[in-house]
C-alpha cells in the first residue's frame, strides 16, 4: 500500500479534493437536495480512484523518460519498486472502481464517467503533443467541483463551473512553475511544456495571467449566490498565496519551487475550502 501511495503521490490529492468538497456542499446548501453520507462517500471514492488512475497511468507512460531525467529517476517505476505491469493494472482497477461508483450515484455521472476518465488520462499523452498539456492537467482537476455538484443534483450549474475554471487556471499556472525544473530536459527530449517552448520568463508571465484569471473565477460566484464575510476572507487568503508563490520563484532561482508547488498551493486550497465551509455553516448560503 505504501508503494502505491507513493506511486500516485496521494498527498497531492490536497489540490483538487477541497474543491470537490466545495462543489458537494454548494449543492446541498443551495438546492433542495439533502446531505447524505453514502453519497458523500461515493463522491470521495470517485475523486480518489480517478486521481489514482490518472497518476498511475502517467507514471506508467513516462517510465522511460523518467529513467533518463535525474530528477525523476528515483520514482517508483524507474527505481524498480513497482513494475510497469503492476502500475498499469492499478490504473485499470481504479478506472473500474470509479465507473462502478458513478453507477451508484446517478445516471448523469455514469454517462459522463468515460469522459472524465478520458480527460484525466489524456494529460499523459498531451506532454508529447502540445505545450497545452498544462491546461489539460488543469481541466482534469477542474472537473472536481463540477463532478461533485453533479453527484448531488444530476444537473449542471454555472457556480460549480466557475469553481472548475478557477481550478483549471490555478493548476495550469502552478504546473507551469513546476515545469521550470525540467525546461532543458524537456527541450532536449522533445517533450512539450510552456517553459521548454517559450522559455522561463515567458512561462512565468503566462502563469501569472492564469493565476489572475483563477482569482477572478473564485470571485464570480458572489454574483450568483449570497455569501458572507468569511467567504471574502477565504478569497483574500487564496489571492495572497497565489501572489506569494510568484514572489519566491524566478527562472534563475528554482530553489523554492517545491514550496511554491506543494506547500503554498496545498495551503491555498485547504484554507479557501475551510472559509467556504465556515461561511456555509454560518447560514449565508442556506436556501
């Protein structure tokens, strides 16, 4: 179990999972649908298994490239801790569990389950096709709040889509920052990324634009639903942490990329989700 947790970097669930919880409680606090523990558990199961499938498949597909890159040669498959066959089997099993779980949620989620799996798995191929791979990764994680809302209601709504777009632009932006570490390697091995194609300076500028867009998308729900002061405090924390990660990284100093990538963004998602939930509990979003 420890090996597979390492394979899929389970700790990185902290990025999208808080937004899935936001999407779920958005549905139960602004519609006639009630909170159900069974449904909440199924939603979490879908989140975990979809992400497991995506990460395991990414590690499986990248195993040869990872072995050539000194930064990634220590990953589980190139290091020999998990075989490629085991990783691929793990991908399939998680995809099956994800699909079965959607069957017990509602027909809409079941019908859309192949689409969701395609998006999260396709990212691994996009790195070989286009520098837009960062946006595809963002799209995969951006499905979290939309999918969680669908799990409760079986219907689309503009507010969870705003949150989905916030996640898309947020994740795309910080993935570009993370890719700065492999700029030269990606360029030498014909792997597509924003830094490899346009250089570090332009990559950081684009990342900044994406994070400004993410902040705007986080604000847009206030025009569609009633919110209280706690929500705005969460938004301010989110924006401050977006700014902070750009202050500690530059193309000539990547020593704090891990702090910008994991620590800062993990805190941003959790803190914003906590303030969101506190705002819900205070009664501002209740119908």
